């Protein structure tokens, strides 16, 4: 199923999630437009996920961008994240300079929890949803 009629999911104000926010979009292309800030434990963008944040991104945990070329993350305000994990080098990711460089490739593999394989994006989503750590201490 594809998004035949152009559609955007709009949040008028802040989006506060008590836990992780995992967005997996496969060929639907329905962007999430947050007119305020996004506050959550973790944010995981998988497959074709698209998120546009006019305010700040505040994560007490990690940001994971594991998408396709269609993936977008745009943060217009400030950003606070524990670590940025980027198993795939794809997508358009626009973050403020305050965000640390992403963990990618061998550096990511060396830091991942022993039960994770960076080539299995679904496992990352499952770990985050279960509240399990993604990184070694």
C-alpha cells in the first residue's frame, strides 16, 4: 500500500513520549511534522521514516537512523541526544552542530551490545522497544 493521496501527520505543539518512539515506514511516505519539540527516551527511524521538527529534539537515550534514501530527519531547534547510531549511511539527516558525530561502521559494531547485529535493523527496533541497551557501557 502506498500513500496515494498526499498526507502528512501534523502535531500542533510538543510531542512528549514516555519511552521510545520508533517509526518504521515502508513505502507509505507519511511524514511526521512536529510544530513544537519532540521529547522521548529514544528515537528510531527505520526504512522510509520522515520526521520534521520545528522545535527541539530532546532524547534522554539514543537517536538511531537506520533508513533508506527516503529517510528524512530535520531538526530546526536544538538537539540533545545520548548517542547517534547510524547503521545505514542513507537518508537526509539535518541536525544541529551540537549533536555528536554518528557511530557508524566498525566504530558502531565495536560499541553495540553483544546481542545486536548492525545489519539487522529490526533487532535495533525490538531492543529499543524492550528497553534494552543498544551500546556497551
